[in-house]
C-alpha cells in the first residue's frame, strides 16, 4: 500500500501526524510505502516577516490568529516557535528520496524543529543532517548551492491544489482515499485496514512531480 502525504515543516499537525506514523510503522506488518510531498504553506517566506508560527498558519488558512491559538492551546510550546524559510529543507527532502531516506529526513527535521527549536533553514544544519543520515556531503552542497529540485517543490504544491488539496497535512491511501489533518496511530491503522479490504489501488499520484 502507498500513503501519500502533503506536508510542511511549519505545520504543527504535520509533526503530530508524523509522530503517529512512527508508531504505525512499528505495528503495521504489511508493506507500506510512505511518500512525502512538499507543500509550503507560505511559499517565499521572508525570514523575520512573520513573528510566530501562529502567524504563518493563520495566513495560510485565512483565519484569525486567535483561532489558531485556540486550536493549539494544548501545545503551548508551538506559540513561541520561530518560522523559517523551509524551501531548502523541502528541496533537500527530494535529495533524501534518492537515497531512500525521506522518512528519516522528515523525522529528523520535524523533531529538531518542534522539540529543540533548531533553525532548519540554515545550510550548515541541513548539511549536518544530510551527512548524519549517510548522504554524500558534496552532493548535498551541490543541491544547496543551486536550485536543484526546486521544480519538484513547486510542482508538488501546484498539483496538490489541482487535486483540491488546500489544507495540510493531507493524506491519500493508494492515491484514492483522502484523510485530512493529524490522526492517531489507531485511526491510521483502521483507515489502512479499511482501504485494504474494500478498494483497489487508484494510481492518480505517480512520480515525484506529483
């Protein structure tokens, strides 16, 4: 089975969903391919233009900041997180895919950002993570000093919008069964089991430009 996930590093629900996916992978005994698709909430974010993560979310969802604060009131640490330009982090995700390290890459960046408040936009940090995961340093530098994979970051988001995806995280099981927002491990298990026994695969999202 395949699980496509459109996400952004600046989306707290993407982080919460990923924590559930970590637990899911420990219990789901059948083959499951998890594909992460880039979806910047605010493309072209200028460092310092937004004071907090809540400002980014409110602009992306076109709602008042107070609504965002109310929704995440159980996670007060999110309020003080500094938003960064995550374009390069998304581009490096696509390099990580070529090493079959996308899940490890997303895990590391989300945990470092939400649990340690790391600057996940800084090239030294991105190189540090790339090397620690076993990616070639020279290859990573090539990506960071050019705009390689920029077209994939952009096309992932554009194609998601064409599919009617306007909020993240958004998931599709085998390209067909949509799930919106963060879900618990048990909810994911139920959805995958239901999809397995009731529907056949619908290949509507093939390739890295998807």
